[in-house]
C-alpha cells in the first residue's frame, strides 16, 4: 500500500491543472495508472513497429494495378481515421490500419488469379465491411465473441505472440526461406544486417532487463542510428515529401459483378478474415495488457469493434483493403500505453507520414524486427493458462497457436480453433460445454475453409 500511495501522483504528473487535467480525466489516466509520458512513448512505439505498412501495403496493392502514391495516401487516411475513432470513442491503445494478409489476398488471389479488377475487389471489401458494421451495430458480433471459450481466448494471445516473433525473425533476416523439405532456415548470421538485428535484439533485452523507460522505442531508434552510422541502413533520400493525390482511388468501386454467385466466396473470405483477425487481436493484446475481466472478456468490447468496423467501410471508399486493429499494438502496450491517448499519438504519427514518408521508410526491419520478437515472447505468457491436460481444450488451442505462424495467417489459426473446439467437445460427449454462438462461429469458419480460393 505505501508503494501505491507514492506512485499515484506520478500517474497524473503534468495533468494536475488546465487542459491536461481534462484530457487525463477523459482518458481515465487514474484508472489505468498511466500518464502522458507513458502514453506518448506507447503511441510512438506502436507507430514505429507498424510504420512499414505505409510502404508495404502500396507495394502489394501495386500488383493489382493500383497506383503506389495514391495507395500510400489511402493507407495513411484509413489508419488515421480508424485509430482516432479507436482512441476517442473506444479509449483503447489499439492502432488500426489495412491488414497484411487481406491486402495480399486481394492483389494476388482476387485480381491476379481470379481475374477481377481492383475496383471490383474494393467493392467486395465494402460489402464485407457493411456486413461487419451491421453485425456490430446489432450487437451480434459481441454475442459471437462472448461465445468464445476462455481457453481459446488465451490461445489467441499465445498464437499472436508466436506469430509476431516469427514475423520479427523473418523480417530481420535471422530466419529466412529455406528449400523444399526444410521451408525455413537460419539467415546468414555473420552478415552485417543480421548482426545489426541481433545487436538490436540484445539491446532491447538489455534495456528491458534494466527496466529502462521506453526500452523498445529506444532500442529501435538506437538500432536505426547504428545502422545508418555503419552504412548498413541507407540514409533517407529526403526529409519532407508532398502527399500524392488520392483522386485515382477515391470512390472507384465497381459493383457490376458484386452480386454474382462467383463473388460470394470472395466476400465470405474477406468477412471471415476480418472478423477473426480483429477478434484475435482485441482479445490477445487485451489479455497481455490485463484488460480482460474475471470471465476473460473485454469490457465494452462493442466500442473497439465499432471502430474497426467503421474503418473497414471507409478503407475501400478511399482506395485500400480491409482495415482493423493491428497486432503490433502489443508493442505500445508493452511500452506503457493503456488508454486511447496512445492511439491518438499513433494516429498523429501516421498523419505526419503524409509529409515525412522518406524518413519513416528509412526505419529498417533490423530495428523493428527485434521489437516484434521481444513482444512475441511476452505475449506467450497466457499459454500457462491453457488446460493442456484436457485434450478437448488442448487440441483446438494447439491448432490456433501453431497454424497462426506456420500458415503465416492469423485468420487460418483462429478459424481452425473455432471448428475444432465444438468438434472435440461433441466427440467427447460434452456438447453442453459449447455455447450456442460457438456453433455459429464453427459453421461460418467451416464455410471459410470450404470456399477459400486455394490458389
């Protein structure tokens, strides 16, 4: 108790009077034991670990014929809109941006393989988003999420942790693609870029072990600086850039084939991937942050759900793919972010990228990769809460955790768990342990696997 008494004033430091006090009250800093410094560090950390989306998303969508400059602006506009709504309305430290995975599905499968135009693909995203929004408004989505058992909830967190670690290992070059029979292998550990990533990983670990404030953010910035000083990371070509026009993508949707039977699998796939990705992220990151209540549920989950549902509707209108809560938000949570103010800081950083894109794109994967690895480690903690001695719980949880990483797709892992959980309970003669909503989720997930375009 004496320790808490001493720490309490710190949570409102700098916010005792004036506008700062009103902001602190609005975001409930006292309730979350936080302050402006922690929230700001959390917001910047989240931004730096997901800033790659500003460059990567347009590059992927360019394969569908979408102009890179306008696509970059659409990515930023969607991220700013969704993250601001998440911060102001939901008061959660989750950032929103166009999803990885969904963008590749649109560019490579829907457009290149199935032969649809990108304008038609964006129409499919909008239809999925509208369905998403209606389910959220009528609270059916929250009902479905609450039907997910506690064991699956914690498997989402552990699976996302392993997935983040795998992304970090791959992006930093510590792990790379292998050959047939051995799909992954160690990178060239003696090469300069990989040594930089390993050094960044050790630096972040050192700072965290020494309880250094903002360890993840400081580690990323120092790793970037060392990379530039040693010429392993190229210096930015400039500091300020003029935002390209959004006109080539704005409101360019084509609904001519939107209501044909062949379009159904595409809309279903987009909807299910968005639903399970967002559910897994919200629950997984919240589990790590301590936001879940005694029943393993996220209080007022309808609010962050509405934020990402609105983002999924806005995204295709401005010219990009499905958007939602990013798993990289976990880095900001680990850095101290606990409220919507963290999200607002992240949104502000995204807004600045409209003018400072060259500087942001200079942050190398060797800097943000180690951060993802460390956060992945921390997010594995909920695995200890899984009932691994009960096969009806262990089999679905294991499928979630492993398939998320080994398929490189959060949606595949979650839907596999949603199918296997009721199956295992039914086979074991324990169907009463399956909530009604989970039967619905299991059926939809099964349809997802049936209609998914495996090409």
